[in-house]
C-alpha cells in the first residue's frame, strides 16, 4: 500500500530561473553560447548575479580551460531531469468559477536516481532526490499535495453508469488529474501510458482504458484511486527494481 507519511527526500534544493539556466549549461543540456530564455532570466545582469550566487553556494565552479562545472551533489540531483530514461508527469487542473489553475510535477529517473521537480507560482524550481525504494510513495506524496482526495465513497445506490449521471458529473467537474509515464526512446504508441480521473461534487470518477479503448468514467473511492495509481506505477517502479 502507498504511504506518503514517512517519505523524505535524500536531497532537496530550490533554484531561481537564471540559476537553472546556468546549471543546464554546465550539464551540457543547453549550449554555452545560447542566450537564456526571458522566462528564466530577464537580463544578462540576472545571469551574472545568478552565476555569482551559484559560485558562492559552491554549486558552480569556473575552470579557465574546462568552463563551468557543477558540484557532484547538484549534478546527481539535476542530471536525471535533463537526461531521463523515463519521465512521469502529474498534471492537475483545478477549476474555479471564472478561472482555472494548473499544477505540474515531473518525476524523472536515470539509472538508480529518481527526482521530482516542479516550478512554483514565484518561478522557483524545486528538486527532490528520492531513494529507489521510495519512488512510488514519493509520487503518491506529491499527488496528495496537489490533488483533492477528500472525496466520498460510492454509496451503491445511484446508477453511476447512467449517461445523464455521468454528464452531470462532467458539468460539475472541479478538478482533473492526469498521470502519464513516457519512455523517451520508445515508439510513441509503446512508450506512453496514462491514468486519469476527475473530481466532481466530492466524488472521484476514474477513467480507465482497456485494450487502448477509453471506458466510461466510473465513480470510485480513495482506496480505489490509490490502487489504480499503484497498479499504474508498479510496472515502471516496482519496489525500485527498475531503477
């Protein structure tokens, strides 16, 4: 069973946009001569200040011959996100009366390293490195952090398969959740898997696929959601065996 209570990252760091750009350049994920995108660094001065900050933190070293180099700890923390073997994406959209808000967490693994990262509303980039045995639990932890699973159990009285019931639930939808795993080097049809559900009036509706055919939404409880998430993740991360 998934348990998020005692899951603690091995390493965690927060970086600003310009700092991330310099780290990616040091990793070789971005060409050293390329100008930073404006959403990461609004000016050349911002990049210079970020470089000074990273050097002061001991994150970045400057070698006259080799150029920028990262500390071993930060290299281990960021490299899986830049060059992953597998990526899982959690995308949660919450709908309000006149607007909606989307939050995304990316889970990347490379060899035996597994990292969760996301960008907050202040454009800070968060990175958390987890041990292989905590992979599934860490995903569940972040899912609980941004998903509304304060839901009611199905009562077994209503006809949940009735099209009008389903249509009403869709119209009252407050939150949608998509969990997707991607193998970057596999063909698209083989390397992409997804699990999704939506929340409507404190009820969760799970959308399943059978033989690549999407089924009608099914009203489920929290334990069923947990079981579906674990079954979805197990082929990829079973007890850390795949890492």
